[in-house]
């Protein structure tokens, strides 16, 4: 499981985040962080399979007008929508490499542990 995500020290000065908080308040900024935390835990590739805009607002604990928060996330480009309507976090792979590659690290660790145990047990591969 992922234990953390990266958050730039310039997060609150990013133009997209500034617009989000200017239009919807600081609650929206922290809502975005909640979405990122949720994605790292359950969607480490940043592709929010099966999630709807309503789901995103629930994860963010958005209490404002329904649809306003998710619409602004998409409008600002913080959330991308592909041709099939699937939602993903913009540039997740670039900004959250640790989370994005967690599956690969886990598999590499498993293979390494297997190799060590096989060596201890005298099993050649």
C-alpha cells in the first residue's frame, strides 16, 4: 500500500488551484488533496475507473452545489476526461511517480523475496 503522495510546496500558488479556491473556497483545495489521497490508495495509475463526477465530489467531501466542484476540476484541467468519458487525474504519472509505479515495485519485491527464499531452500531456477 502507498503510504504517502508528493505535494509540491507551490501547490497553493498553482494557477489551477488558485482558480479552484478563488471560485469555490479553500474547501475545494483540500477536496482536491483528498481525491489525490484516494487515488494513490485505490487507483495508483490515476485512472479513476468507474468513478463518476458525483463519486469524486463525495470523496472530496464537497458540500457545495452538486456538480460545481467536479465541473471546475474538469474545466481547469485538474481532472481529464477521455473519449469514453473515463476520468483520470491530470499528469498523475509525472507528479505521483511513487504511487503510479507501486504495482511494479510490489511485483519486483515479490520476485526478489522469492529468489532469496529459493536460494535459502536450495531451489535453482
